[in-house]
């Protein structure tokens, strides 16, 4: 039986392991942390994306539209909480209407159920919202992505998959008779093929395996607030702004979660560590590596002022954060929100400073490397897994 080692125990790595197992392969999963879904999967907004934003024909467009269905079906089949509630994307200024119209056109091109609605119609969904026009997207949902991972782990365990926590990939080399060998410190795992789903460390794992990746991971932290319990009634579902099409981030938004809480955020600031969830999380190695990368300076030249500076100011100012939310729901005030954690996005960047705007998967002999899989990767995880399993089969 052909065997594969998967590096990374987030939702993409676990989904890949499950798909390979279902195809009859022998799989080992290596996760450096002491728990599954410890980073991006465990710190995201738990939104099932519809596929609205992405360039028609791209991996993100095709996989998120298909993934919207497959991840919801998986959750329902295996008892993971999920709710398809829809969302509003709202233009709060006349200047945003052309971009909203572009989103509507993109939705149609991608096969996403969405329709333009008036401010009065928007208030039927969200009585407190302020807008000059809106887009109603019916297939957006909310889900427990860590719960999806727990279900995948149960399925993998029942199938006899070798699941290893506390097992970082420290060295990788080609096997003497083909395949790969991965040293974890305690053991050397030998396999016919390697799949790298290491997220925030995917480029480093690729380099360990002898690949020169075409992009570098630069970590961006997104910080969240939540509405106080007595103010949760201001938001009934999901309210998003019209995003800046030049940036990979969707902007600060409001999301009612499965437990009834309402999360607000995230902003986007450069993290000072690959797994840096606060300003106090600092790695001299990680900062030096980013500072030595030409792409970050080219990106900074383009976006540092005023966009980057505004994001940093919002990071330190609850008042500014609340003001961003009040553009969507004017009744939200500084007194209505409290801090609620953060997440770190593994954003792939090229040397010219451009941000990789699609999923990036590169291959070498007996190797598949997932080098850019930020949002909507969780939504698309089962579809990404099918694509990767096809590549492993071809290899």
C-alpha cells in the first residue's frame, strides 16, 4: 500500500489525510503542537464563505463555491454545529456602489446566490444597519471549524491513521530508494510521498524538503472584539463592508456566532512572530526574516500610509475600532465592545511585494506543498483535499 506523510494538523492537513485514507492510502499526520487545529483553523471567524469575492475561474472561486456545499454536508453528516444564515454586504457610501455592483457580477459569474437589495430591504434582515445599497448572499453560513477537525480526527483514528501530535518536521530528505524521510526528533518517518499543509510554516517546510518556494509567508494578525451580551441584539446575522479590491482582507465586519455572541473584526496588522497573537509576541528570528525580504518593503511603500498606519492605530484604539463598526451599525459605541482574542493569517507574498491572491500549491518529485491557503481555505478544505489527492495519485 502506498503511504503518505502529511505535515500539519489544521483543517487542510486533516482533510487531506481523510481524502487520502478514503482512497486507500496509508497516512501519517505530523503536527508540531500538542493539539489539532491550534493556529489558523482554531482562531478564525468560523464563517462558511459563499465564494463571492474571488476571481472567476480561480482556485478560490471554484473551491469555495463547491466547498460551501461540501463542508456544510460534512458537518450535518457528522454532527458538527452549522447554520446557513446568509449575510449582507453593505455599501455605506455612494462611492462604494460600483464596487458592490462588481461583487454582484462576480457572484453571478461564480454561481453564488446573491441579489442587490435596497436599504429598506437590508433593514428587514438587519434593523440597525446603515447603507445606501446592499448585497444579500444566501449561502454564507457559520460553523464550528475546530469541531470539523475533531470529527476528522475521530474518522482518521477509527480508520487506523497514524496521528502524531508534538511531532514537528525538523528535517526532510529524499529516501535512498525514492520517497521521502521526515525527522521529527523522536523518529524518522519514511513515506512514498509528502504533503505539506504546515500553514504559517509552509514555506519553511518546503525549504526543508529542498524546494525553493515562489512566495514567502508573511504573518498578519487580525484582532477581534465582541459585543457585550446586552448589545448582541444590534446584529441578527452577518454584516460585511464592501472590501477594498486591492487588499486581501475583507475589512472589519460583524458576525453572529453559533452561541449567539457577536464577533467584530478583524483588523490586519503585521505580526511580530509567525504565531504572534499579540503585540507582546515577538520573535527576533521571524522579524529579521521578514525585514530581510524585499517584498515587505515594496508592500510597505504601497500600503503603509495611510492603510497600514490606520490598521495599527485601530489596533491600539478601541474608539477607532468601534467607529469602524459604527459605519455598518451606527448604534455600536465604544462602550458596547470588549476584546476577544486574535488570529494570524499566513499570507504568501512574492519578492515584488505582490500578495498571492489565490491558493498556491507547488509540487516536486514525491511532494505537494500548500504554500498559500488563507481564507477561504477552511471552507474549501475538502475540495483542496480532493485536488491534492489527485496530485498525489498522479505523482
